[in-house]
C-alpha cells in the first residue's frame, strides 16, 4: 500500500535517533516522499533511502559432499527442473553452485553444456601460491572456472578459527583474482539470547570496511544465524528482516546510502523448498545461501523459483 512520507515523519525519525546516530527512513518503491519531507531531511540530516531492484543470487553450498558421478546427475536434473519450474531464470537470477574444491572444474564442464549455473569455491587462502599444504589459491579457483567464492562461513570461523582480519584478507585477494566473494556473517545462539546480535554483526562487518571501497562494492553478504544452520530451525521473518535492516543501516553510516542500497544480502540458515518463498519476500533479502537442501537438484530448483519476480510480488 502506498504511503506518503511527510515532514512530520522526518522530524519523528530525527527525534528518535539515539546516541548521535544518523536518522534513517526507508522508502518502498511505491512510497511518495513529499518535497517538504526532503527539505526537512536535508535540514535535520535524516537519510531517506529509496528501494532499488537488486538481482537475486541463490547459491548452493555442497560443503564436503558429492563426487563426479553425483555432479553429473545433479547438473542434468537441475537443468531439467529449472526448465520446468522457472524457464526464464537465467535472465533474472544468478544461480551458483559451490561443490568441494576438486569438483570445481567438473561442475564447470557440466554447466558449460547448457549454461545452467556459475561455480563457486567454498573457501580460499590469502596467498596466490606457496608452501601452504591443503589450502586453495583463489587464483587457481578462478583458473579452474570459479566465478565466486564463499568466505567467512560460520563453519570456517568456528572449526578453523578464522577471524574478521583473515576474512578481510581473503576478500581482497579473492577480488584481485577475479572472484566475487560471498561473505558470511551471523550470530550464535548465545549471542542471540544475550541480545548481542547487532554487536556481533557490526564487528563482522569490519572485514568489509577494512578493504578499499572499490573492492567492497564487489562483495555479496550472506546473513546466516549460526543457530539456524543445519538445525532445522529457521529465524523468523521478523528476525531476518530486523538483522537485514541493521546491516544496511550500518553500511549506510560507514559507506553511504547508495552503497547500502546496492549491496546484495542473502539469507542462509536451514533454507529449504518449503520456506523459500517466505524468505524470498522478506524486505531487503536478495537471495539465499543453501546448504543441505541444495543437495537434491529438484529442491534447489524450487528454491530458485521462489525468487522469481512474480512469485515475490504476489
């Protein structure tokens, strides 16, 4: 429903801003901002942000699952299911598959037959080459056909003690290598229960702010509450929208309103074919990072179809 944003609403936003924080009003596509409101916003330093259209991105994270035979069958099934559920997906949506590193060239070769998806690495190291046994060079990922790389996944942070400083280093070298990073961030259950979610998210965003802004513009964010990953639990629409709005506001303060409007934010955390549409219509969410549910091609195709324009606008 269309609403009119007036000077009174701008004054209210300015009064309610706390601790010297910049006041912020989010205008939907159909909203009308009056001239008086714009003048008042300039006077009081209130930012009125208008929604823009961002291209959805849906990424399958296979984690340590799959093999060449699985990948062969998966690619064929995914192509068939997408043709059935969402034949125009390639023109409207970025579809990405992140298999284990040895399968990156296999996945690319299978996709190239029908241009089904782009390929991502699940991780990379901070060096181009060298004596780093077991690590994966972002340059080698790119040479093997990857266009994206997942960085800072909660499992990497927890199991391999990856820090925000390391995440920042990975972001920069991945972009130097020609990859688009999907940077993960999210709170654990203790953070959620003790009302530390925003503080944790703000700290993780420092990795984005630690690299030059021309690099930051190439990053996709993925909000993944750790307590909802692989647990069958999902954050509520209200919780997801609240954190997404906080992320955009934090970025707006640090890097500007245009940057905040343009950056894509995905949701990850027990996304499946049943709840995908509910997630797809959340304001500010631009796609999904899908774990276990992506291992079945038919389910991943249904998740992708949930993000088509007509499904999200109904």
